[in-house]
């Protein structure tokens, strides 16, 4: 057994010490708070400072599953606190530096040469830089002193810790172990090009879906994995693989905008298609019919849901992949860009015991994300919250979520009808598409349920006319509808470069690393909230058109999409050009 193996065995033994709770100090050393006598738990709780642990929580901590192997994750679960907020509090308590996006320096090369990748991934440690005497290490798992001691032994130098989120550390680990070679170029050069070799390569590692297992895999597998990993690193929501007459274009949709990422040889299109079909269990031999599939992959602790659509065209198969990060933190209404006054009004609607609240907008405008944010404001302990969605994009704690499956007879209407027999208090309907679903949603609201749903209309007033067009009687609309929220997504101004796209405090035309030179990072919503008033109900009852409804709503104080966007331009949350692009 080598030195590393001996060290890891020793570290594992130490880490399983009797219920030890560990907090690292500012020098990278660690102090362990062992099982304390009954009278000392209050004193131990005080040592955690702003993390505000209670004595009875600490007393039960050693007995919780995972407390010996993943103490920090167990602590986060116990505190029910966001990872970023917890790291900030820990930084305040210990004096350790905190970096949300740590940067990898070439001087950290020794870390990735000496430390096995499996150890780094398991314990969430990544080298950042070294001055030759001390190695700076990023970690999202600060409660593991035995591992930090092991790293010092293996590196033959002291280590100094920087706290960082798990996603950032995972990104560093992958970049560190793969930074010495241009993987895409290398893979393309050694790619087998005949059909039989491609099929063999694509099928030989069918069970391997871990994107971190890049080394020593076949070129087809490695190429596809690299494309997926790079898309996730750049925060892409979709990947478009488009064979053209003379080239293969691979584009990423980032913050709603498509940009070309790779242009591998056109001859690789069948290889990429075959591998993706194997991953999603589709028919490799079928190259003439549209197909849809889905799979899950893992990057460290992150679980990524991939939905695949294949459409044959004249030059091959056009493939689009939708990427959904199941481990991402649930967004709140504030995080999606809703300003305080509108947020208070919308939250008040969600707190109502009965009625219908609609969220409208075109496909891809963030309607479901807003509804998930709304569900986050509901007390799920005292209210039974259930959903029927197509698809279930993110899994929410404390909520029963049902997936629409038309092939098995589970439509929105059938799913909603079944939910009503489950004694729900709050029902989320992914989309009202037809009269049957609209009728059931209306009846549910009349019989004591709060119904949240999405609808495809361009603005809030049009939702009323749309419901009536579907076949809902006007008197039912006026008696059940509480309010309508219309929305669009605009790109958010990058806070690092303040929208310039250039690196701050750097001479020359160096582009901003955070936003890639675009001047935007992430997206936020612009909203239009129409609450039902007596004048609107009178207009709806006589089937007034959307224009008249809109005039009345604006006269009553409704802020339009453009009004809300203009406020966010003034707050430097987005730009006028971006607002004009989205709202026309």
C-alpha cells in the first residue's frame, strides 16, 4: 500500500472519530469539538457563533446519518440554511477567506500532480495557487481536519484554506486535472470515423454516466462528456448540435442567447448522435424518425437531468439537449427579479386559501421558475401542496409532484382529477391547455383549493379573454380568478464589469471572465401583475376585449411589463437595449 493509501486510511479512521464536529480556523488547521458532557453543550453551541446552533441540535448531531463522513452537509441540513449563507457565516466566525468564484493559478500544478483526483473529488478540495512554501486550497467541506493534514503530508508543505461553494470547487477540480491539454482537439484527432468503430465506442461504456470519469475513456465518450461538461461550466440551458452541408455546429444557449461553442468535423456527427442515443436509451439505428429521450448524469455531487430531442434533416440529425441542474438552489421571488412592492402583492395572492393565480408568457419566459418561487413562500408543513407538470423540471422538498405521461393516460386533466382525491390545499398545474383542464382548475378553486397555473398569453389582461375563449363561463372567471402575472426574461447586467464586458482594473481590452465579455450574467424577470378588481370583473362578465381590460387595469395602477423593465434599467439591473430586444 502506497503512502497516499496509508494516508487516506488514516484520514478515514480519524474522520470517523466519536461524533467529532470540526470547524477550520484561519490558518487551515482544525479544532475538534468532541462529545461534551451534558452541561457543556451550551458552551459548545456558543463556539459556532453566527451559525446559531442550539445545544440540543449539537447533542443529537453525532447520531445523525452521515455526521462522521459528511459533517458539513449534515450541518447544513440541520440548520436548513443555504450553502452560500452558511459559508459566509463560517467565514465570519473563523476568519477564513471566502470566494464564490475562486480562480485557478498555474502555480497550483503540484497539487494536481500529487493529489489523486478521486481524493480531491471525494473530499471537495482543489488547489488554487502556491508560493512554493504554502499551498492555497479551496474547499466546500471545511469540517475535515484529517484530510487537510493528509494533504499537507502528501504535498510536503502547509495548506491554507479558502471557503468556496461546492459547484465552484467541482469546477476547479475538473479544470485543474484537465488543464494541461486541449481535450476537444486531442479527442477529434484520435476519433475513429468508421460506423462500426463509432457504434462499438458509443456502446462500450453504456453504464458510465459520470462526467468526471474522463481519463482513459474512448474518444467518442470523452468528446460527448467534454461538450456536456463545458456547457454546464458556461451555465448553458441548452445544447444545439446542428449538422450543416459542410460543417457541424455545436452551440450553447447561455442567458437565452445562442452562441457557437465548437465546430468539430462533420464526420463526427454520427458518433455524437450514437453516444447521446445510447445515454438516453433511444434506437441508434433509427436515423429517419424524430425521437425524444432523457437521462441523468452526475458531476461530483451535482445531478443533471438531460432531455434530448432528435430531429432528422437533410444533412443528418439535428439534436437539442435541455440541461436541468437538479442540485441548484431553489430561487426565491426576489432572486428572479421581482421588486419588493410587487412581491408583497403577489405573495398576498399566494397566501389566499382559495382561487386561481395565473402566470402567463411565451415558452421559455420563466413561468415555472416563478411558480416554484411562489411555492417557496407557502408553509408546506401545514398545507398539502401537490403539482402536475410536464415535465417535472426541479424536485421540491415537501411537495408531491406528478409527471404528465400522455402515453399512459396521465394528461393534465387526468392528473388534476386524481390530485383532487388526495386532499390538497394548493395545486400547481403546469399548463392550462384545454377546456377540460380549465374546467377542473376552476372547479377546484370553487371547492376550497388554491390553484396556481401557467397560460400562454402575451400580457396579463389577455389571460381573461383566453380563459373565456377556452370555454370558461365569464361568471366563473370573475368569481375564481385572483390575479394574473405576465412575465418575460431579460439578461442581467454583469456586476463584475458593470455591463462593459471588460475586465475591471486591468489595462487593455481584456474581457471580463465572469460574463465572457458579453456584459451580462444570468437573467431576471420583468413582470406585469394584474389583480382582479370590481371594474375588471364587470368588464369580464360582459366579455370585454383585452385592450379594454388592459386600459382599466392600468388606470387602476397596474405596472406594465415595459414600466417594470424601465425601473430595472434605472436600477442598472439590465439595459435599455436588452429591454427593447425582449419587449420589442
